[in-house]
C-alpha cells in the first residue's frame, strides 16, 4: 500500500515567497527544506550555471510537487543584454577621481586611461553630460564627448575597475534587443522543461515583450522585470503586455538615485495591482542573511513595507542561491509576512488603493466576494477557474479571507504560485452546479480551509468550462461530513 502524501498545511498568509535556486540550495534535500519552510515558487537564474544543472533543479522541484501533492511555480529568469567593458592588461586598472577615462572600440587590453566597450550600438548614441555607471554604480563617469569610435568621460567617482564589469546607461534608451542569442537558447530550454514563468530582464519598451511572447509560442507566463528608467516612462504599456511584473531593485537602484526607488516601487506595485497582474518585489530584501543568521531591522522593515504596499510576492536572491543561511532566510521572510498580515491595519493599508471593478459581470462578482467576506463570517473563497483570470480578479480586491482556487489545469495551478491569497489545487473539471458545491466543500475540508459549520463563498461561471463566463456567486455552509460521505 502506497504511503499517503505528506500533508502541507496552508501557509497561513496571502503574500507569496519566491526563492532563487543556486549552489546553496540546489540539492533535492535543501529544496524540500525551503519548500517546507515557506517557499511558494522557485526562481532559476539563467545568468549562472549550465542547462544540465538547471534541468536537474527543475526535475527536483517537480518531484517535490508529486511528493507533497502541491503545485509549485518555477520562474526562469533570463540574463538579458548586460553591457560590459572589455579586459585589462593586468586584469584591472584604477580610474582616478576627476580624471579622464576613454571607452573605445579598440580590442586591445585596457589600462588606467582606456578600455574597450564591445557594444557598437552605444557609440554615436551617447551625448555630452550623460552618465555611465560601472560595477553596479561604484564607478560613475560623465560623458565629455562622444563619436562613433570613442567616448571620452570624466570620472565623477573613480576607483578600481576590472575585467568585464557591467555598464549601466541610465540617461539613454539603448537600441539593443531585450533578448540575446544566449537568452533565446535559454528561453527555448526553459519552455522545453515546462517552466511556468519567464522573467524578461532589462525591459525598456513594450516591443521587447512582444518578441519574447512570439518565441514562447503561447506557453508559459511572461514577467517583465522593471530595472531600467526607460521602462518607467512606458510602464502602463509594459504592464498591459505582461502577465506579471517584478520590481527588480538591483539595477533600478543603480540607474536611479537611491531615494527615487521607494516611491517608484509603490507606484509600480499600485499600477500592477490595478491591472490585476501579480507583482513581485525583489533584490536585497534580506541581503545581510547571505552571511548572517539574522537580518537587520531595516531589512525586516523593507520586507514588511512591501507586504503593506500590497505586493503579491517577495523574493529572495543570493540569500537562498549562495548564502550560508538559506532555510533561515525563508523562515524569517515567512514570519515577517505572516506577522504583517495579522496586523489589524493590514487590510486597511492594502485597500488604500482603490481598485474599482470594470463594468463586467466577472469583475462585479469578484468585488462582491470581498464585500461578502467582510460582512459574513466565511472561511474561504472557492474559485473555479480554467485560465486563472477569475482568481486574479478576486486577488485584486485583496479580500479578508484566502482563496482556494480549483482548476482542471496543472499549468494554471502552478502559475498561480505568484498570486496573492491563492492556494491552487489541480482537480478534475466539474459539470454541474451541484458537483461544484460538493467539490468546493470537500476541497475546503481536505486542504484545511474549512470545518463543520463554516461558510464558503463559491465563485464560478456557468456553463462550466467556458472561459470568461464568471457569473455565479454562492454562499454555502459546510456540514463537516462531506469527505466521509464521498469516501475520503
């Protein structure tokens, strides 16, 4: 007789945790520990590692899924067109403060006065007064003059520069595609492996997303990473073209002044929520836990503020990928999010953003779910959906109770791993109203969302199986013996 699947209780929180996989967390044993500690979705960073390693990671996550009978979202994060300087004679050089430094097209190794910039598209683009930031902004150059062969700069902040350090160009829209040859290969691999989300790096314009969509061929969901100031200028269009948004504060914090990032984070979160698209806040959330078993108070506040802002998901990067305390980082993040959501002011804070429903039956009913849950003591909202759009509509309203999302599509169930408040279960489709009510009660009992005497909201569309037909809201009472009557 087969052993029953280990029981994983509902997380007890609505905000999701996305953890990056790397050398510190790649083993199946550590992945299982992170999942049990609170991870809802895993990020595979295509900037590092070989396809063989990523394939093993994805297989291990899918094995976890089977073991715990819980869908798990996987986001493959593409590297994107990272600009880099060339190499130096001695592997590094020193740029003098206030001195001159030239970036040119000469492939010879660089020195204290010059280095190759192997990106011809930048020559003739940059203008006097624009900035070049190197090594995550540690070196700051200002353009004195530029032509098709050389860019002469003044060093506002000098320092040590070494081979292949990254270059940021915050003051110009760089005419390079969002997908490199490496990205195309990585994207094809990720789709072949069946990942659920694709993270597109360094998005500057809506057209960047269109190219990725075409290559995805209708498979998977597309997450636009906002990390370029140019993307902020066309934010609404980019959100419309994407399935989700990531506030990627790493490069965003390099190209903008530090004080500009917090209000921009709030703006991006609000705009994504208004569109009903899941939004992830990422980068340096618990950075000190790469080396320390405990976070700083400022980091705890940072995570808490993202939760108060209404983010769907908070992300761990190097903390779980390469840190010394990956499991502890997840545990701490789970505790922070759980504590914030217990605050009586939490719902009031996340609802400060007015999300008026569109003039559709589906939106009106999603809004009504929130109102009913505020008025009647219900334990959960059971949402029946094929594509996940109904769940996204309900999540946008930030109801006071969790959503138990029932879907016949495992792809949809996995994709909802980044959505606020959604506990998705892949189950057989339903064919009638009576079957819907009965299944909703059983699933609520089985997954710990209900007990004898509790009420549930059921939201679905009739006829069943018809996309976009959400037109039914029903409040039911659970007797508590539904599983016994059904044989477990």
